[in-house]
C-alpha cells in the first residue's frame, strides 16, 4: 500500500523532475524560458503520463466510471427538475415492483427460520383427485412412529386462544402442536425449554412455549416470565420457554404467539375434544426424512405404511362402498422449507397477476424516462458532437450517457425501496382485511428485507437502466460532428420522431391492457357485491355466543340462548332478531347425508343449518311456501324442517313438498317439511346456492350460535347492550360482534385486493402514458415551430394546424389500441378464473377502457396542439 | 540537448524500459531524474526515452515488488525519492538479461547470417 500512497505524491515527483531538467538545461547555457520549454518537451504529455501511472494501480474502467459518475452527478444537478421527475418516476416503478415482490417472497418463497429448512418435506393427502394438506391426530401419531422413514415428524394447526383474566380476555394467535414439533424443526430455545414429547400426553401438566416477539411485547423479555402461569382459556398454563427470534410458527401468515401440545386440548377447550379423534382432519404435517432416501424411495416406503394404516381403519361391518372410500386416500409429498400457509392458495394467483401488472407499469415508466432522455439527448447533440470531435470513441460516450442513466436508476431504486417498505405494510393490511375482526387473526408477514428482495431490486434497477438508457444513448451518439457543430444552436438535427412515437404507442397499448384488466376486476367485485344471494347484509349485526364452555348443554343451553334472544329482541332499534348455527359466508358449513321419505339421496351430502324462529325474516329470505319455525317447535313437539327451492327442485320432484319428510341418514327421527324458502348461499358468494335443509335450533340444536340482529339504525348500542348482558355469564369465552356486511366483505378480500390495486395501477399507467404522450407532442411542436410558422405564413388556418398535431395523436392512439386489444385479449384469459359475472372479453369493459384511454389521450394531445396554433409566424421565422 | 540527428536515434522497445531501470538501479539507489540521465548517458544518447514514461514504469515495478523507494535528500540538498532494487528485482534482472541476450543473439543471427 506504500505504492498507492506513492501515487499521491506523483504531482510533486513530476514537478521535481521538470525542475531538475530545467536546471540542467540552464546550466548548459539556455535561457530560463527555453530551458523550461525544452524540459517539458522532453518529458512528454504530463496529463497522459499521470493517467498512465494511475492506470498501474487503478483499473482504467474503474477510474473512468468514477469520472463518469462525477460528471453525471454534475449534469443531473444542473437540471434538478428533469432529474427529480426521472427519479420519482423510476422510484414509483421500482418501488411497486419491490413491494409486490417482497410480498411474494414473504408468502411464497421464504424458508422458515429453522435448521436446514430444505430438508423438510410436507405431506399431502390425495383423495378423489383432490389434494389436501390436513390430517387427523391419529394419522399424525401413526406417521410420527415411522422411524425408519422419518428422523422426526410433527403435526400442527393454528388457533386463537383467549388469554388473560376473565375480565380482560385478549384473543391471541396460538398453535396446537404434536410432540416432535420443535425437534422436527430443529429449534433451540433462547430461554427456558421447548415442548418435549412428555408435554404431549393426555393429562400432562399444562406447558406453553411463547415466541420471542410475544415475550418482548408482553414481558419486556423478563427472564422471570419463564415458569410463570399464564391464563389461557381460563386455565393457568405454565410458560416453559421462548422460541428463537424470528420464528412465529410453521404456518406462514398466522403468527402463533402461544404454542401448546395437542394432547392438552381437552383441558383447554373441552367442547372441542372430538378434534383429537379420527373424524377431525385439521393438522398440517412437516417431517424431516432420514438422510439418503430419494424422493421416490420415500414415497414408496410411505405408500406401504400408509396402506397398513388404512387397512387398520376398516371394520367388517362397513359396506363395500364405505370400505373402498376408507382405503382410497393416498399420500404425496412436497418440499416443506416454506412451511404451510392457507394464504397461498388464496393469494398466489392474485400476487403473480399483480407482479405482471407492476412489471408493465415499470415498463411504461421506463418508456417515459427514455422519452425524456431522448429529448434531452437531442438537446445535448452539440455537447456529444464536441466530445466525438475531440476524439472520444462512440463507446466511451455511450458509457458516459449510460452512467447517467445508471445514476438516475440507482437514485430511483433507493427511493423505490423506501416506497416499498411503506407500501408493503399497506398491502398486508389490504390482505388482512379479510381475516376477521380480531387483531389475533390479522395476517403477520415478515416483510423484512431479504437478500432475495435486494437481488430482485438490483436486477430490476439494472434492467431498467438498460431499458430506458440504451436507446437514447446510442441515438445521441449517431451524430455527424461536422453537421451538428455547424448547425444553428437552436436547431436540432436528426429525427427522433419515429422512435418516440413508437414508444408512446407501446405505452398506450400497455395502458389499455391494464385498464381493461382493472375494469374486469372492478366489475367482478361489483357483481359479487350486488348479487342477490338470497339474504340481506346491510343493517345485520352478528353476535357470536358460545355458552358451552360455561357448562350449559342440552335443554339448559337452548333455554339460555332463548333468553338471550328474547332480551335482544326487546332492545331499542332492533326490528328483528334470530339465531343460527351457521351464518352466511362465515367460512364454512355443515354437510349431512340426507334421506327424503326414508330414501337416502344419491348425490351425497347436503348443506344443513339449525335456525331459530324469524331467521328468514331477519335476513330477508322470503318463505315461498308453508310457515316459519315457531317457539312451539321445541324438543317435545314433532320434528320439523324447512328446505330451500334448490332442494325441492333436485330432490322432491313430485307432489307438494309440505307432504314430505326428510331425515339425517342413520337417525330414526323424521322431520316433516313445514316450509320452503328461497335459495341462499353459505360458503362463498361465487357458489350457486346448494340444496339446503334447515332444522329448528330450539328443537334439536347444540353448540355455539350466532345471533342475527336486524335494525334500521346504528346497532352499536344494541351490540354493547348484548355484550354487557351476556359476557359476564360466559367466563373464558369472548362474545364476538361484527356486521354481516363486514363478514361479506371479508369473503371478498381477494376480489377487493385485485379491484383496488388493478385500478390504482391502471390509473397510474394511464397517467404515465398521458404524460408521455404530452411530452412527446410538446417537444414535436417546439421542434416544428419554424415549419408551422411557414405554414401559417402561407395561409394555413388554425384548424389545419390543430389537425396537423392531432393527426399525430390519433395515429399513436390508433396504433396503441390496435396492439393493445389483442394483448389484452390474450392476457385476460390468464385471469378468467378470477372473474365473476362477466367474460374475460366483456365488450362493455373493453369499450369503456378504450373510451377512457382515447379521451385521456386526446386531452393530453390537445394542449400541445393548441400551443401550435398560437405560433406567431414572424417570431418563428426570425428564429431561423 | 542531444546533438545527434534523428535518424540515428532509436525508439525504445515496449517493455525494455523496465529492464533498463532495473539495470541502472543495480548500480545503487537513484532518483527519477538520475535514472533517465543514466539511461541516456550509457546508451550514448542512441535511445530516445520520453522522460515522462519513466513514471508509469517505476510504478509498474513497485507494484510487482521489483523495486522499492525511500525518501532522501539529493546532492544539492533537495528532497528526492531514491529507488532501489529489491532482492526479487535482482533475480528478475538476471532473468530479463538472459532473455534479452538470447533474443538479441537470435535476431542478429537472422539479420547477419554467418
């Protein structure tokens, strides 16, 4: 490094050398001036020598890069307006891309923060062509015993726990896990210990592991929190340890702050203890296979043990059909590094579509910047010509111009990352808006910057630079120095008109594509919102009440609910109230095998619900035949049922429905059909209403219910009145209140995300394209000032001048539309599965999008065109 | 200044300056101007060296570790950098000299066949 310091003294060394040589010359009798001149002559070009010497230590390209960057910075500072517009445009484009990619990374790509995540596999269950990831607890236990296949295997699921003293319950995200959960993931506690197989035994003492995040949030990382009891669901559970920082469970998106063993479920949630039986399939499975087993070997061995398991579940009493069904599921596996997430199925396609959308927005932004640079390159032709004339190679000048572009892109990229970190939170909130009223159910995604996101942004920035910088740079250097230097300083030689027009036309077609996409998604959301799905949602309040935990059951439970309902009906502002087991769009339903007049229905299971009197009135579902349930339809009265029109259509083709009976297959109790109601959907708005059987809740109901309360005005008071009355009687179980409208909106989260973002990005694209169009035309008008002046001087009318410019606008719009329509047609087929109530080539949407685009384009073109008509021929010609 | 006419002077071959510098420094440490003067003198002014090109060459040799320098004062009490040969440079000079002699003999044989 001594040598490099040596370089710093080079100037002194050279001066010293020249002085000595001069002195020698003087000694030989020269005059001082001649001596100095001779010394310089003999020494050679000082600047060149210095450069050569520097080149010994510092690679030439690096040195030139520094020079270029320095020069670029100066150039950009000289035109701050231009630089700001470019940097902001790029920041917007890069920021959007980074934001969406960050979400994709967090949800789809990122590995769990566990030991060697790439070794993990996730098990899948295939039955009847459908693949699912859920297993029952007995299945998990059986699979976990297969030591010759797996080093370790675990099952787990997320849940919400009510944590804290009865008067201040706090819903908290939690997880149920099997014995080997932490061992399989290979985690090490940062405090205390993690759950061990001993904790996962029936009747084991209650132990919980909390996340580092929860430890910090609730206990300020106090070590004495370990060993303390934490009331979970009203039962004290001992905190035994803290999982490592960054880990929030194996289900991405659902942070599990409190983790407990599956076998203590009966102690915490006794009403759900059946979930540990063979009937409940609710656990995801991750496993670490033995080393050295190939994927195929793994699958082959699994198939053998799985067949053993299944054969153990069939009994001689089973019918052949039931036996075949019990033996039919098979196993498959996939890489388990990214864990599991219910959000993936819902948001994979939307996110990929949005990635494409923001990619297109970035291209439009790049085109705008390229056009700005083209205009500037034209203005800088003299500068470039001068540099070429002075002997710079074309490549060198292109490199210099690209450095400027690179600098702009780096500034834009930096700002873009800042935009993205802000926008990422907004996106997660948008997605989260579908996950229910509790903070505990909010989606938690780690959007921390990962190397993958950084690499992506870098790649985008570099691509961007080349995209918007290369064409202008090459275009700028195609100049004949002679011609350019001799031309008048106000004139710009060469044409860039065709390239710029083509670029604008490309912007127009991309904008059209995005506008059509946005129109389709907005229309889909609108269709789903206004669709008559057989129930009303405005003004309906849902109150979730579960009295089973408080010890109520059977007749006492029904009496309790009847009392709650009666009180609710009397509250001011309440027009109608009822209750039911299932509410529309709550995200699930009851399926039952049904028999009509004793004959089981061939098509399998039907939707069922248990409702109280006035349910149909409260939700405004018309009763088309017969009567509603009444309070007289109780446990002692003859069994009654109400069916919907779809049920009648499919399963009661003959005779009056009111003369027929239905029953649950296997149950001796027959229910007389007393009414027929209009169809209504339950599981999703896109569903066609399924054939449905309603039973009377006060006749045969049990379990948790939801009150539906309808009123004209605000129901906030009614809500708090109900909570105040009911909550004290239900220790450990929170009364949840939300509106049916918000439940409906929750089910539309994917559609809302697409409609919101697609129209925001479509609008942005339109705006950018309009700016691009405006810029190019404004520049053309300036360039053609003298031509227009001559035309006006020769007698051209204002309208003719206007037409001259507007012809350009029309041509670009027509060209853009001609390319945009087929592109939109092709692209919209990719999203047709996400649409509802309209086809991907919906003519109304397309016409509206084209109209919006053309109007915006004409407006953007009219402003420069009008300026052209104001050209004063005298002024214009004097410029020549 | 040199009094010889242009025809009898020879442009320095690419890379030979490095060997010449090593050879000069073999005689003992010298500063930049001295090195140039020594080359001009010992080649009897036949070799024309653009004096400035000495500096990239010196830096090249330092980078390769063949020479090093110390600060000192020259005969008339001026500050100067004294370049000197390192052990590695001394070995390199032997290599280069042998190479050069082989090359010169070969070229001579071609130009003046015996």
